[in-house]
């Protein structure tokens, strides 16, 4: 009896995860479509991805990253 309950519960978890994975694929496709639309109107998708990544960061982390990148660029003569 316990094995049946555990197997049923496991199956339900697996099915939920599979549904969520399918939704995730759908959302990823929607995001690709938005990037393609932005690119078609002249925006640079790579730059947009960088900006999105930076917007996710807290300001102090962004500032720290900027300082490190500036140091590396200066060290390589790119400043």
C-alpha cells in the first residue's frame, strides 16, 4: 500500500515538472520572438541581453563589475 502511494505521488511530481518544462519552453520561444522583433527594428539583441543581465544585478554588484572590467580593459590597453 505504501509503495502505491509513493509511486502515485512520484508520478504526480514528475507530471507537474513535465508540464512546467513545457511551459518554460513556450516562454523561451516567446522571448526569442521578442528579441527577433527588436532586432528587426534595428536593436542589437546582444546588447539588450547585456542590459537585461545588468538590470538584474544590484547596483553595488554592477559598480563592482564595472570597476573590474575597467581595470582589465586598462591592463590590456583598451581604455
